[in-house]
C-alpha cells in the first residue's frame, strides 16, 4: 500500500469568525468540543460514534426545512436539498462504520440517545430562525471533526490504537480494497468531513450575502 501523507501535514483551514453570529457558532462548537474531550479523552473510536450521531442531524434538518421552504415559495431548490440529505446520509454511514469499530457500551448508547434528542431540537429551532448561523455551526463542527480524525490517525500511526481490518460496510461504501484497514477508513472519513466543512462555510457565506445556495452539481462552485 502506498505511503499516506503524515497526519501532521494535513491542512485544516479555520474560518475566522466575522460577526456576532459567527462568534456564537464558534463558541457553541468549542463548548461541545470541551465536553467531548472531557468525556472521551483519546478514545477516538467511541468519540466518533457520538460525533457522527450528532453530525448526521444538521443535513437532515436543513434538507427538511429547505424542502418545505421551496414548496412554499414554489421554486426550484437547485440541488441544495439533495446535497443536504446526502450529507446526512454520509454522516450516518460514518456512524454505521464506527459502531463496528468501537462497540459502544449501554451507557454510551444512552448518551447517544440523549445527545441526539437535545441537539436535534436545538438545531431545528436554530435553523428555523437563523439558517446562516446553523450552517456556520456545522462548518466549525466539521473543523473539529477533521482535527479529531487527524489525532485519531496519529494514535494509529503511533501504535496506541490497533490498526484493525476495515469493517465490510466501510469497504463496500467507499470502494476500499479488501485489505483496507482502520487507517484507510479514517482517511476517507476525514476527507468527507473536510468537504462538509467547506460546503457549510460556503452556504453560510452565501446566505449572509442574500444568495440562495445551490447543490454541488448545480454550478455551486
């Protein structure tokens, strides 16, 4: 297998907050990061399970509300709804993958249920009244996700986490080779998160400018 780029060389550009809403979004995500660091420390597989449970919510909420808005305004969403729903499904597949890696305990499953219930309701009302801020939250959330997966790779490379064979569900979903390992999975998941980071920051920028975002296949970039 070809030598991969060392995790420390991976670039994770940070979007500098520009206004009050951006600072609120950034502070909220940093608060979530504090709780994740406190609860999970370096148990990155378990952290990923809870992370992806939360990360799968925004795309579904945004897709639902933008779908309803497009219906009310009788207009074409230009692929935006589809992209948001695909983002949610992609995050769900991350969760399904790491469930096989981490094997969460009953307590952690309870934490997942409570966390999702709280976050869903918070994010729903945030998106309903402030969609720009909601997308900025996701952008910052994905910045933290990229950082977490980069740390996860460093732990694998240092031998502190066993580089186990990739789950079959991951091999099938990303088209990995039969000999793929956990490291290969973390690499492709990190790339997914980096893409979501960039797209959500772009969505927030476009909404701030009064523009309607378009799906990735509709000339959005």
